[in-house]
C-alpha cells in the first residue's frame, strides 16, 4: 500500500497484509486518509460495515438522539494496548485508538439501510480529532469532508408519519461542541455505566482492550425501559447523554448553572425554579428552566420540543424533535413535587 498522506498529527492505524494485521504510527507531518476504506476498519462489502480483525463492535444502554438515525459503533486500539477503566468518567484510551460511528436510514427503494456518514474519533499524540466521512451514492466508500453539506433525508416515524428534513453532518470543528470537556476533546459514550450491558465490559477485558474493570461495574438505566430503573433515573440518564456534555461543570455551558448529569441531586442545578442565565428567544417567554409538576411551563421542554435555530436544544446533532424523549422528560417533570 502507498500511504502518501499529508496532514495533522501522529496516529496508529490498522494495516492489512493478507490475513495479518499490524499497527503503524505516522509522524506529526502525516495526516488522515481521504477515504474511510483506507482506515481498514471494515472488510468485505463496504456498506456491510463488517469489522476487521481486532475491531470491536459495541452498543450503549442509552445513546445520544441523532434524528432517529440507525447507528453502528466500533473501536480499535493498537496491539498491546488497552483502555484504563473508570467508574464515572470516560475511559482513558491509548494513543492510536480509533472510534467509528456510522449513521444510516432505511432506504425505501432497496429496503436496506443507506449510510449517510461515518464519524471517526481518533486519539493522536497531540489529542483527539473528530473526522466526518460522507458516504457516496453507490455506498462503496465514504470521503473525508471537513465542512460537509446537509443531506436530504425522508424518515418514516414509528407512527407511520413521514418527515423530510435536512440531515446536518457536523463539520470537523463542530465536533468540539459536544466532545470538548475542560477545553480538551474526549470521547462521550464509552463510560462504564453506559457500556455495561450484555457482558460487554467483560468481553472487552477478555479481548485485552480494557484493564482494571471491577466484577460489578455501575450500570445506568435505559431511558426507554421502565424495568431498568425509576422514572427519575431514566430521565436523568437521558439528560446526561443528550445534554450533560455541555450542561456540566466542565462543559461549554458550565456558566448556565444548569447541570444535567445522571447523578445530579440538587433541584436548582436541574433547573427547578431556576431563572436562566441567558436564554433570549429560547425561553419562549417562560420564567424558569424547569417547574415541578408543569412541563408546559418549563424552558427545558420548550427547547427540546423546538426545531428552530437559536431555540432548539441540543444546538448540534439534531434537526427533528425526539418525541419519545420529550415525552419522558415531560412525564418526569409532571411527577416531580
């Protein structure tokens, strides 16, 4: 293979030679490939996204809402390295770690999933980088586009209603809008409580890509499974995944005083009877972030129910309203006293 790239920072990549897979480190003057296929994360038919050797698929208990897109996640770490376990924060992943998250929608013409984008999150010697790869119409490969255009999508909701919208692919700089914590890029989803499902953490340990995991790691409730936790636990998990990357002490919205983390117990931090620091038109003329017993008076719900720029929350990553998520938060506020 000819790896003649230009670019950004050092990173270890999966290379394939026959059935043998090796890691190779690129220097600070090398860059990232133009095509997703060059990462060698997948084998076979490109759109099948079949993981290559030592590339591990994984799922989350509660995923971030992304306009009802189907998401498939994989991770690869250089041979001989492993992530270090943490009970509460994202694991510490070694230099060279590559995450790939692919977004797709059902194609009415073929009945198959049509891939829209694959986001790469890679740890280099100088930190994490987010890279958006946009799939071509033939579904044969995805190309790196640092400032991608929106993609028109027609989505059929579970109710049978069709919604036509512009699916927005975050550009490379916008990745920081969600993934930046205390001014440092970091993975969001792979935390013990969200990965702990279907023996997943045990499998990561057995595969040699995780070290230090306890016998009984924490497990978060599943937002849409009443059997997994209380209404409050499920609502807080939903807010944690969808909002706390900004609304937390280390997040970009730390000055708001609204901290929507899964373990938050202070009613004021959750917005109850709290006057927003700055909401502008986003307040909808309402007075408080959340009002116990009254979701219709809560700015939080108003912004979740909106798809209008400068009103909708989260600000990035969605164009549609997550009806089921809004219903959960409405129910939670309604039952608060």
